[in-house]
């Protein structure tokens, strides 16, 4: 049996065990009625992307990177982030990481998914600044991508990001935490992109970074957020809002809108 086939099957097994929500996407066509759906190809990947163009002269483009939820790209549409950016005059781009939504699973190189989406946005909306906004899982991937010398982002919003992927499993499932710890000892290269405190110190070619965290978040805590901000060597600001994990906009709509719009300039 070819080694490549075995590796593929092993990757798929690990994905099922560690990221089961990725297989539970349920389309909601009504949410996406204002969006154009496209599939972009990068290597052997097909990434599902939704685009909503600004109706007049756009101020820029925002790429939204979703948290670890079954709703994937629709998180931002259903919870109001996409409308916030659209109403502020931005082209809005949201997408499914591979293994989520309508992007078939291929591998765990999620920063490459972001690279493909950013290059697509750069080609489609030439001359406009591109802003990245990631929440939780998506925030971590945005940090990793923005350490690349050729990334396309002008500025970043990092919301509810872990300090390390091990922190998630330690909090949510001790058995998976032990499994991941063992896998990292056996395959140390697999952890090279998952220490986000270290990665954020390597961010480059950005004008500024905003960190958003929540007072009652017991998964991505305020302490984690402040560690990330202190590690950031670029102009950075930190805001702490009321509420639980992923609920900053829901629980603080006015404050959240003012904060984001002020950051965008």
C-alpha cells in the first residue's frame, strides 16, 4: 500500500478525532443570499469562499476567518460581523477552512488556505488594503499566516485566540490533550505553528493589531490575550468586553462596532 495513501488516511482519522465539528456543517441558503459563492483552487484544495462587494467606492477588503464551529463561514454572517464591515464600506470575504463547511479536508496547513483566499482578494480587489479578522481558531490561523513575508494583510483583529492549541484540549477534553501531547513529542515539527505567543512575536509588515477578549471567557482567557499582546512587537491595542467566548459582538453591539470602526480608521 503506497505511503502517501496511508498518510492521507491517517490525516483524515486525526481530523475526525481532533476536529469533529468540521463534518457537521448545515447549509443555510437564506443567510448567503447577498453573497457570491466561488471555489478557489490551491494545489489539491478547493476552498469555498463567499464574497459581498461594497455598493460604492470601497474602503478596503476584510477577510473573516471563522472559529472552530460547524457553521464555519456562516458564523460571521449569522452573528453580524459581516454586516458590520459591509455597512462600514468594505468588501466582505468569508470562507471555509479545508475540512469545514464546503471545503473538503486535505491537510492541517490552514495558513495556506488563508494565503489562497488573500491572494484571490488581492487579485479581485486590486489596490485596496486587506484587513484580517480572525476569531478563536481563525485568529490563530491568521497569526500564523501573517508571519509569512509575503502575506497580504494591512492590519489584524485577533479575537479570542488561544496561547497554544494544547490549551484548548486541556480545557475541553483531557484525553485528547494527552493524545495531542504524545503526538507532538513523536512529531515535534507538527507543533511548529501552534505556539501563538511565539508566532505573534514574528508578525511583520502590519500597521497595527487589535486584540479583543471577553471577561467571562474560560477558554481563551484575558490572561492569554494579554500574553499575546505583550509578545507583539507591532503597534497593538487590547480591549476587554463583557461576555463569554465568541460573544463580544452579541453582548456588546454598540461598543464592538465603535471599537472596530475606530480601528479601521
